[in-house]
C-alpha cells in the first residue's frame, strides 16, 4: 500500500511537471514589417473624417496580445526622440485612428507651419512583458496644414466687459491638454469678452471670425447668464465651445441623497457651505439607509447639469478602494467628467468627516487641476 501511494504521488508530480512545460507563457514576439497610411493628407481641423494608420505581420509567438505605440517625427528625424507618441487603438489593436485635429497638432510639433506642406514620419514600438522593440522601417505622410494658430499661449486669460471682473483683470484658463484651455466663469453685462495669452514675453490676442478662432485683436460674444459657463478654447480645432453649468450637487452613491448643493461663487469655484455629513448607517434610520445595505456606506461623487444634461463629476480612475486619511496628493481629489453610472467614479469619504459639518468646494482650476475639498470642519 505504501508503494502504491508513493507511485501515485510520483505520477502526480510528473503530470504537474509536464503541464508546466506545455503551458509555459512565452514572451517572444515579432515587430510589424508592413506600415500602411495615406501618402498625402490635406488637413482640415473641422473635419469629422478619421485618418487610419495600420500595420501587419507583428504579434506574440504564443498568440497572446502585444502592446503598440506609434511615434512621430519630422521626416529625417530621430525616432528615439519623437515629437509625439500615441498608444494604438485600445493599446493592442494593430492600428491608430487619428482625427484631423490630432494630426494637425503633430504636424505643428514637427515644425510645419499653417498653410505649409511638409512631411512627417511614423513608426511603431511593440512591447510585451516589459520588452520593447522598434520597427525597422518608417512611413512618411505628406501633410498640408490649413489656417491655424501656432502662437499658442503658455497661459490663456479671459478679459472683457462681460467677464466676472468687468475686464479689470484676466481670469486664468486651465490647460486641460495640448492646445485645449478650459475656464468656468459667469458672463454678464454686454457679454463682450477678449482672449489674451503670452508666448514668452510677447502677448497675443485671439478672437472668433465666422465661428473660427483667429489670432489678432478682436472679441468673442456670449449671452449673459445667471449660471456660469464652461468655456473651452481649442486651438487644435480653432473653436470656442460654451456650455452652461447648473445644479451642481454632491451626492451619496448608494442613495442619490444630496449631501450639499454647490452654488457658483465666482473665480471658478462652486461651494456648499456648512453642510451636515452623516455616513449611511443601517443602524441609524435618519441616514436613510436602503433595505439592502448591511454596512456603513460613505462613497460619494458629484452630479452637474452641463449644457442641459446630467454628468458625473467623479474620480478619474474608477472607484476609490481606499479611505483617505490625510496627506493625499491634490490629484487624489481631481474630478473627471463621465456618463453617470451609479457605482463608477466614486470616492470614499475621510472617516473623521462622519457626523460633522463641512464646507464642500470645487475648484475648477487649482494648480491646473479641477479638484474638490472639504474644509471648515466642525461638530454637528
């Protein structure tokens, strides 16, 4: 019996060993050898058409996924020092879909000025398990840029009689991305506004002409409103987008109950002052616990009406799995904008806020981030 038992163990170990060899994960892969893209593109930043770059004959030896990143340079440039690098569609698809506005921004970085024709080159980096390989070849695209603005400011400000300060001082835009600037501000009076920015020490003005952003002296016009606007200036598409922001509230994710209604108080800030905070507790009926809840629930986010539609202003990377204790970086409280889904983009509230009063503030531009905070904490 003893020998039979040992034989079974030996057979089992042999089986495990053979399985390990048969299913060992391979990190070997090959890079693409064929790059495909249009030979010429006439750029139109207002176009809804896409430009597709694709590649063939690359992938992992074991049939699993590899990751792709596309790098861009001016023709003849060094691919190890690209002017832009962008992950492929979904990171693993053998193609990259670009808008005209994005390719226009890449052309600008490659030194091609508005109205000029020039060439950019692109290639693909392939990676798996931390190993990165560069495709040997590169593909050239001849691009012709249309009208545009290359003197994009380091900082962009809103002036004019319709501004919150009646033109006395400029309101600083937040730089949300390359060429994209965002400001939350009321517009009053005659609604006449001016955009000004500096490139180095030189100041430039920008205005709208027939709905298209141009460089020079001029104004933009908006209708005065009791609610603030979100003004998005996009130098990539030469547009100025305006959206009215209303009904901003902080709510519990579990019940949708409003923790605080935030009013716009100027200077890009929404505030709900001295609000009572009580975590949702099944043992405390006054906290309105749902029947299914069996734990204390403290997850929250914000809902705002943007251009007439409700949007979630929530955590950037999904759902907070940790409760803050203090000392978190400012980015922990950064707000992104998403389609509202009950259990997505929630934060957990700091534990010592339970059964307290606090002022809830959204700063739409604090150190170039849109963030929120709880301050002036006191006992109920």
